[in-house]
């Protein structure tokens, strides 16, 4: 897959080292057990690059995030993209670099997310190899703390009960924004320069000259 499987791990790996995390089994009951199962199912699908399976466990807000990315891919020019967050820009340009116009035209938010996972365009950190603890459930919402190498990280994921419990990945995307911004400062680059350098390096070919142009 054109060496893209670590593309979006670049920000996360600065904080999380999770490839072979040791897990301590915790027994949950009731709603906590269901929330933990949702996390484990999503984690396994993400680890195995099974995008169609993974999207079954994410909430509507997460799907809406990818619906927005798809809108940017199709219609946002360079001026409009400049107003988006670093991770939104990276995802938008990665999809334009990797996917065909025909594939893009066929996507919706759910299938775009599935494609990104299956194609290695979405990094597996910090979910893969981790567990959750301190699961707190209140009515139709829940939160849980990420555990890496048996150590709680003070990093929390949210879950929402729609028809079933689903994981919300907003915290992951917000963290990616912060890490990309930090990396750009450390490398004395603009965020745009960093994003283009990451794309060129991981695709092993030049960035498409029309990457800033809308697909439509």
C-alpha cells in the first residue's frame, strides 16, 4: 500500500508507545462490560486494518468528521483548507494523493473512514495495543482512560449510547492536531510544509501538483 501504514502515527508516537502493550484483564459487568467490548472490537478491527468492521463501532459524530473530510476533499481549495485544523488538512490531502476520482465520488463518511483504515491512511496509535480502565457510565454517555503498558495515561475516550454503545474518536483527532502543530514548531516548519513533507516521504513519490485543487 505505498508505505502509508505509519503515515498518521507520526504525531501519536511522540506520546504513546503501544505496539505490544501488556494487558491486565479487568472484569466488568453491565454497561461497563459492553463499553469495554466496544473498545476491544474497534481496537481489533483497527489493528487488523479491517475498515468495514471498525466503522461498526464508531459513533455518528466520528462518521460526521469523515463526512466533513470528504466534503473538503471534493470542494475545498487551498484558501479554504488553510482554515482547517492540521489533521483535517493532512487527511484531506492524503485522500487526494491516494484515492482515484472515481473512488472519491463513491465515498460517504462511513466508507471513507473504512477506506482510510483498510488502506493504512489512518494510524493505529494510540488505540492498537492498548486497553481502557476507569470506565464511568452515566445515562447514555461513558468515558474511559487509556492504558498503555499497564499504565493509565490520563488520556480519555468518550462513548455514546446511540442504538448501541459506540466509541467517539474526537480526542484522538484533537491530540493529532496538537502533535502536528508541535512537530512543525520543533522542525521550524509551517504546518503546511510539514504536512507536504510527511505525504511525500510516506508515499515515496512526489506530491501531486493538483493536490490543493478540489476534486469536483
